[in-house]
C-alpha cells in the first residue's frame, strides 16, 4: 500500500485532506507542527482528527519559526485582526508552508512515501502566497531535484486536493467522507478549550462555508 | 546596509561563505541548526566562527529532522562510512538543505534581508543532490512565489558562492579573507572536543583541500 505524509494542522481543511488521502487509498502519516502559534488548541484537535480518521501514525513536531516573529499568529504583540483587509494580512506567517512542506518532504523520503498531501486552498482563503497553485507547482519542481529518492528516479507527488475548492465544497466533500468537523479548530485565536472567537478571518470563512452548504456549523464559540 | 542570512554549520565551507558575505558588504545574520547530527561539535564551532567573523547576530535553532532517521549523520544505528563509495552516500540527510533553506527564508523575510548565503559545493563534495546548482536554482524559483516579500516585488537572492569552487580554491579564498580554519569542524563524527576522525568523507575532502593549496592543515585529529 502506498504511503502519504499528510500535513495536519487540526483545522477544517487539513482534516478533509486527510480523509481524501485515506479515500485515495494511502496509508497516511499525519504531521502536525507546533510553530509557536497562539491557537495551540488546533494541535490537540489534530490528535483527535488523526485518531478519528485512522492515520497510520501521527507526529507532532516543534519548529522554531515563531521565534523569528513577523506574524499576528505567533507574535504576542500583534493582534489577530477581525477583518482581513486588503492584501496579504498580518496573520501570514513568513515562509510557513515552505517550512512545513520541507519537513514533510524529509519524513516522506525516510518513509519512502509517494505523496505529500497539503490542505491549501486558494478560493476561500486569507490571500497567503504559499497557498496558491504557483507555489505548489514550484515546490513540486524543487522536490524533483532535492532528494535522493527523486533524483534516483522515484516520485514524491505534492497533492493539494482542495486548492480550487470553495469552502462549501470542501465541507461537502469532507462530510461525504465522514469527517467530524466538531473535532476541528480553525480559529486563529481559539481559547485553551478549542472554542472559536467567531470574529477572525478563519472563523468568518469557515462559518460562511457551513452556511453556503446548508450544514449545521458544529463550531463551539466563546 | 543590506542584510543577509548566512547558514553556518561550523564547517570550513560555511565559515568561508560567511566571510564572503561580509566581504560583499552584508550585515550578516548567521543561522545554525541542531538537527540531531552526531557531530554536535560543529555547533560549538559555529558559535566561535560567528563571533570571530563579526556576525551581527547568531541564532542556533533546533529542528527535529534527525528524529525521522534515514541518515548515518543522525541515526545511532548507522555508522559513518570511511569511504563514500558509489552514488549518494548514507551520510545524506533526507531533505536537509531544503529544510535549512526554508528556515533561512523565514528569518530572511522577517529581517527584510535581501540575500540568503549557503555554502554548498558541487565539486569536492559528497554527491548530495541538495548541494547542486539545479537544486539552488529550483529553490530560487520557489522563493519568488513563496513569501509576501517576494510576491510584493521584493527580492531574496539565494547566493551559493562556493558552488563551483574546488576545496582548494575555497580554502584559498577564505584564507585571503582571514578565516581561521582552526575554529571550524568538518568531520562527520568529530568528538566532543571537536577533534576529527581523519577517516570519513568530510575529513578526506578537507585534508585533500589543504594539501592541494599548500596551506598547513590546522585540523585537530583524534
């Protein structure tokens, strides 16, 4: 059976992505990263989701990019805004998805995995550059020359199954695959019990998605 | 003054790279990574080198790729070979330079740095895929689409000044720039006091370099 590393934040998108990878027939190795995000509740959510969806293994690793600062998600002195505003918002974490994918690549090579799944989405999203198709394509090009496995003829495919989905379509697909969204945490500033603020960009996009698809929103709000 | 992030392992190549970045006029921010390498003595060497060469700041961060295994440099159950042999050797660390560059990229974006220096070399080297020009070019392509800074028109240049140098030429250049190579540790299995084995690939390539350029080798051997 083919193996896949699945980046699992504990949010709605990555939970759906894990369900899709399973449905595609992969043995799934879920990877969650503590990068100093304020919303550490999502890491507890990731554990529940990995267990619920039957990941082969779930690893949670610590990476020090939060120490570099430069983001409302990691810097205590910068507030999470209630409105995304224009351009790339302050919740952008410098090079986060590049770092996450590089770590997934390292594990994928050791596991002899054929694929890396990442739940980025470029439709109902916050405008981050590292969620767009061009970024995924460039990383795939990099993979081809970056590892022993790939230069010796193997393939590690980057799969971003949600990239062109609306949030409503993501929820529809995940629901069909049996994802329990009450386990997931999307909020950028969820409290210690995983309850969402209902105000930030992530909360707004999530709530709109449930509304659009006509499924009851299981999110617990503060 | 322009800023540069310089990846600094504590070995001969990265020390020379830091000296070149300084000579090119950059304010240098040195980044060293503890990735679970057996030769942790190189991290102590990095501190000495950063201080000696006047880095603006030196950060040492911990990243968990060693836990994934798959390399003689991080796995206690795999010996460092005394001969590289054919192909990519077991000292290759899966996706290491991809991970290191992605972390350097994160810091560079926060620092508003214009460049990232990396001391990879594709002439007198161990054959690792992520030391080759194609890898550096692919990562540069990725950078263009990966960060807020670059998609908004800024540039973060990847500089690999040693990539086409012989080891002898690296030593010549570094010596001209005042690098004290007695501070550096190249050995894949240096002891706790930073003394080299004299047998591994890294030791062999380094010793040959000093011999070729006719400079006394300051390496301390066990």
